[in-house]
C-alpha cells in the first residue's frame, strides 16, 4: 500500500478497516483544486485490499477530470468498500452505517453517493448518519434518493449520437447496431432509450440471465459476456467494470465507435492510441458518463426540475462535440483532447486559488 500511495498523484488516502465485517474502506482524495472532493461509494470484492486501494485511487483521479470537464466546482475523490465476499444483509447495513458515520466525521473533506455495488436505498439510509451524501432531498422535502443511472444513460446516449456524427457522418440512431456490455443500473436504461430510438441492440452481462431477460423484453440479441468484444457493430458500449479496453480486447473489436458509461475503460493511456490507430473513435468515459455526477451536483445546488436536469445532461453532447472537433483538427486522440480541456479548467482553478489571500 505504501508503494501505491507513493506512486500516486493524489492528495490523501483515508483508510479504515471495519473489523466486524473484515472490510477495508478506502477514501481516495485526488484533487481539491475546484472544490470538495466528491465521488461515488463502490462496494466490491477484490483479490486483495491493495487492489481495492488501487481502484479507489484510479477512480478518484477519473472524478477529478470528470468534474473539471464539466467545469463544476467539485474535486475528485472516491470511496471503495472492499468486502471479503457478499455480506449477509445485517452485516452489510452495519458496515454502511459505520462508514456513513465515519464520512460524516470527516466534516466535509469528502462527499459520496451511489456507485457500483451500492443502491439509492443504501444512500437514503446513510444520509440519516451523514451530511455528505449526494442525491438526497433537502431537509423538509419529500423523502427520496435519486438514482443517477438514467441521467448517466441519457448523457451516454447523447454522446453516442455526437460520436457517430463525427465518425460516420450520420444523425440519429435508427438502425444503428449497438453492443452493450453490462445491463445494470446504467446499461439497462441505456438499452431502453436506444431501443426507443430505433437502434438494433446486442446485450451481454456477466449475469447471462439478466442479459437474456432484457434481450427478450426489447427484442435484442443476447451474447455471452466474453463474446461481446467480437460483435460486429457500429458502437460498442462498455457499461460494466473498468480496464476492459486493453491490448487483448482492442484487436478484437469490430466497431467504429466506443461509447459507454463504465469508469476507467482504458487499461492505460496507450490504449487510447491503440483505438485511434485502429480507426475506432473513443468517446472518453469521463466526458460521456458524467450525467449522473452532473445531476447530483445540480441537485446539491438545489436544482429540482427533472426537465432542467435532463437539459443540462444533454449538453454533455456539446462538450464532446468540442473535444472531437479539437481532436479532428489536431489529429490527436479524443482522449488527449479531453484531457486538455480538463487540464485547462484545473489550471484556471489553480491560478484563481493562488490569487486568494
Ligand atoms: N457513481 C457515479 C459516477 O461515478 C455518480 C456519482 C457521482 C456518485 C458523484 C457520487 C458522486 O459518476
């Protein structure tokens, strides 16, 4: 763990071991230039606690760029609860309650919300013990906990259309073939939206039954979780875990666009060049999957209207359009262009901070 932390570019790591469940809780605080670090709370089983820490650090860094590209006044952070296997209900809720109290005790150094492995209902409960949970109704308002999944899906859908316009010069999704990897909290609503737009879908999930059920409902073909890389399609949409675009999988892809919701889709930066060299347009993950985060940020700023939230999320398409145009004229990869957009916002934030007394 010492090696991981020394090699990391972030600001702080908070570690808490939860003795009753054997879980390791990591909070990675990557960059607070733009504001309070905010990022989801992931619950997952890893091969080792170190893998959990590594994931937290990488995801926190992704959040820094996500907020920066949105030009939103939050910093990058992420929580990972590395659990030793699936927990019985009462152990799980005990862990979440202790973790909620712990995050509250940090007094605003970090705020969190739902992510892979946690649910809006978990967050609603955590919010009783913690003031720093995103997506909750303000005191006095009707009790509800927002599911960011559909907002994330809407941003991905919008980004996918922009990417297709750039890569193949077509507008609209009618008849476009899209292969979705992972039909969970974002992949499923994305599939519904695509289906309504007339796209032709291929779905896959580590839970085969889940893919088959959704496929049946939408008249989509279901393929196995491994076969999805080989599907001939216009768009490949990774909506599950990270690092799935790598040296092994990229040569297998038979798509023209990669546009999905998973965080950290690239195994490493060289994979952006690999995709670019193969003529695959990669819509950078933290640009097009920012819809849920943006909705949470706006709710935090007291925006309540669903129509306003959706309208703001759709503007992610304009950001991507700008990035793809910059990439197009410089010949660089979209990944590179996205990073420059985010770095410009961070540099502005740093110089503003240096002027403060
Ligand atoms: N988990 C989502 C993401 O990674 C949404 C989220 C954003 C959750 C910010 C909490 C805080 O973008």
